[in-house]
């Protein structure tokens, strides 16, 4: 499987909204609702932020939201805060108990 | 609280073998599917292997197929990854992860495997 396509970096000022795209194919993002997003700080393990495309786990801020259209999923962070500066990865179920990740997006808070 | 703790990483020569372990707590381990995900230094995440609850189905990424073997010991709440014929490109942090309804939800802190002579 080929990795999902994410922008290498996205930046925004505090309080602004940013959106990270994640483009796959009809074999992964386009075929399954199981798209998830992870936040990763340097040297730390990833943390689940969004699952099944748009659902938030308990404890995740409602500033984080997800959506999907066709072969592209998106993560939006609203009211950007300094603590949101991290790497973000999308992930899609790809069938037969396999998964494919995006290359990651570095979010910078200006 | 769900906890996943990996161990067994270290320095190994090309062509060598290594066995990673992951000890789970805070949930009924036997009732969940599990996976391994790795991250090369400065790179992105790569799913590499999956095992279902009951150990009847195991799957591997093409990059490790035939060289890595995933298994589990439900009596010990442990997930295992036997790695052989290791290559420099296998150098990475290896994460133990839990799978819930086709979503990777919890991650361990990772264990570093370095393949170098």
C-alpha cells in the first residue's frame, strides 16, 4: 500500500483555524469509514484525536474535528493554541486487517 | 487506565534477530486485536503487523512479511514480535498498539531497534 498524502507542514496564528488534508484512494480512505487522526509530540507516542472520520475520543478537545469526502479526509483545528504545535498523522483502514498512514503534517503555531 | 509497555529493543547487527514484547494492562487483553506500528528516525508511521483476539488471523506489511512473526500470550497479557533477517531499514521505534473496531486507539511508549554493524 502507498502512504496517504498529507501536506508536510501547516501553520497558523493563535485563535485561527487550520485544516490538514489526507488523500488516499478508493482502496482505503474512499472505501472505509475508519479514518483516524493522531497527534504526536517529539519523542512521544501518538495519541488518538479523531476516529471513524469525525468522532472524538473522550477527553479530546472539541476544537478538533474531522470530515471525509470521497478519497480525502480532513482534520480541522479551530481556535489554534500553542499546545497544538505537533505532528499530525492520518490513518485509514485498508481492508484485510491492514492500515495505511499518511506521511505526517507538522503544525506550527506562529 | 490502558497501558502498553514495550521492551526488548536494542542494537543488533544486520541479519540478526530480536524479539520485542509488549505487556498490557488496564483492559481485558484477550478480548482485543493488537498491532505493531513502527517509526523510523525522523520519519512517519508505518503499520507492520496485526493479530486478532484468538490468534487465528495474522497479517503483515510487505516490508516485513516472511521476516517478522507476531504472536500473543493471553495468559501473560503480552504481545510479541519476533524479528529476523534484520536490515538497516528496520531501524525504528516500534510501538505496540491496541485495535478497537478497526481503529488503532492506544499506543505504548515505543522501543527503539537499531540495526547497525
